[in-house]
């Protein structure tokens, strides 16, 4: 029985590894401004209709991403909120509950709760499933009730199942969307980077302060060394 359990666990792990991926390496910092701005556009054009960021205000996004008030209100604010308002989904809670069975989660803390790799894989493992009520399924979160909002970008992805007709072995693009696979992976990476920032916006400040703290420590160490030399110059 123990051997059978271990075999099933190993088989599940191998199957999961075939349908998931790590975050693509870009050679840049996860909080790089260009990626955050592109990720913000992705969120506000494809996610804010259902998901809120109730712990984040439009004004904070403008300040941290170095965007003007006009840029934020014109290109990002699609819900009719004011500049100092938190980012609230345009979908009423009652309608969301009726459509999805529950209110879609607020994404302010989602990355901190589940991790960036989990969220990235989730956005990259949707596939067509005619048996699903929404027409899509997901290998990371099977039987998800969330429709796939990025399907026009990625295209139509299908699952290749094993001989048992149920176990997903891998995912393949059946019809390309408006983006090539590499472009789509990078776009979802930028979206995850933005949600990572939203989950911990103070990280940007810590990054800026960290540079000055390191410079101060270097300068302090140099002054301390000079002071030590002065104190001990007559002692051999």
C-alpha cells in the first residue's frame, strides 16, 4: 500500500512537471519600471472587470510607477473611480457570485498567498475543455470557474491526454492568438511582476533606500577605518 501511494505521488509530480513551467528569466529586476507598467496595462485591460485591488489606490500606482495623473486616469482607470480611490472591480458582488459561484478574489495579496510561480503557471495552463461549463479548464487549478481572459492573446491551447483518456500529459497551442508563445509568456510574466508589486508596494521604496543604506555603510566603514588608524598610529 505504501509503495502504491508513493508511485501515485511520483506519477502526479511527473505529470505536473510536464504542464507547468518556471518564471521566464528576463535578466532584469522583477520590479523594473517597464515591466510594471506593461503589467499594469495587462491587469486593467483584462483583470479589473472581475478582480479588485482594494489595498491599492490609483494615486499610489501613479507615484510608484512614475505615471502622471492623466496617464492613470485615461489609460488605467477603466472602472470610473477617482484618483485617490482604491482599485475596485466594476462587477457587483451579487453578479459575480451568480456568475462564478463566489466573488473573484482580490488580487492585492494573492501573490503573497500563493506565490508568483503558482500564478504564472495558472495563467499559462488554461486549455479548451468542452466538458467544462465555461469551456476552459486548468491543470494548476482543475475545474476552475474563472473564464480564461487572455485567450485572445495566447490562442487556443489543448490538452494531450494519456492512454487512460484523463491524465493531462502536456499542453499544445492549437491556434495562435495575437501573440507568439514567447511574447505571451513574457506578457504574463509582466502581469505577475505587477501583482508582485501590488502585494508589497513598499518593496520599491526598500529597493531605493537599500542603495543609499549600502552607500552609507561603505562610507561609514571607510571613516571608521581612518579613525582606527588615527587612534592606533602610535601603538606598535
